[in-house]
């Protein structure tokens, strides 16, 4: 009897432990910060409010920075989206404190998605993104590629021109920088030809004859015929080398 009681108590204890473990293993249900209906209502109100601010041009009445950024994004997207027509649908992903609400908006030209980001139970970002077709995306990508390649080629051409101008820089510097004038070297006097020497010798001979004649005349006038006086001799003029030839 006692043994049977112990067995039943042991089985009851095991069942109790199993039930306790099962209760601990269950995941705690996360309660979102709002329901899907509340998110839908909030998204529509935000879009309508932004559109009214833009239509009434009541930007000066806005003091919240998040709303100001939302107006800037809406006005930038309006260039491609066109005029606001209606709200097509609302999608949301909500957590306990964070969430994202996407509102698809129809414009007169294209559709757009207004994204509302919620962090710690507060709206932090409101942005408007235009939805482009696949063809428009490819066209924009091709245009960006062409612009990028064109910019690269222009830069390469500019660099080539700059490198090509390096050859002209020394010439330009030489024009603006004048070299100091070199001192003139005087040419050495050239020796006179032999003919001039002969002429000079002839001139000296004539002078000697003249001196001899004058001396003889003086001696004759004084009557000095002694050996102390001047002796007059006949002087014979020798011919020049060029005359002999």
C-alpha cells in the first residue's frame, strides 16, 4: 500500500514538472505598438496633412523638423509624381516599439510610396519615393553611365593637355628670364704685312739723309773742316726688297 502511494506521488511529480517545463517553453506574445487598422488610419492622415500643407503653402506654420523634412521630400517627388490624386493602399510592419508604414499614392504622372518610420513609439522619418517603371530605371541608369564616362574622358583629355604643355614651359621661362650679357672679347691686333715694314724702313732712311744734309750745311757755314766736326759722305739709297724682286 505504501509502495503504491509512493509510485503515484512520483508519477504526479513528474507530470507537474512536465507541465511546468511546457509553460516555460512557450514564447511570449509580442504586442505591436498599434493595430493594422490604426496604422492604416495614421498613414492616411499623414499623407493628407502633408498634401494640405503643400497646397496651402503653410510651410511657415510648421515647426517640427520631421514634418519639414517630409514637406521637402514631397515637393521634390512632386516633380516626377505629378499632382496628388488618391491613396491606393497601406501596408505596415509593426513591432513592439518600432514599425514601418508604407502608403502607396497615385499621382497624375506616376505612383509614389510615402514611407513612415517609427522608432521607440515616435515618428522619426517621413519620405516620399517615386515609383519608376523598368524602362525608366534602365534609361536613367544608362544616362548616369554616359555622364560618368563622359566626365572621366573629359578629365583624361584635360590631363593630357596639361602634360603636353610641359614642353612649352621652359621656352616661356627662357623668354621672361634674360641671360646676362657676355663681355665682348676684343680681337688681337693683326700684324702689319711686310710691305708696311719696308715702307717704314724707307721713311727712316729719308730722315737720316735729311739730317746728314742739314748737318753738312751747318758745318760748311761754320767753316769747320776738322775731324771734330761732321764728315759729309755720300749716302747711297738701297733699294727695297720688293724692288729687287
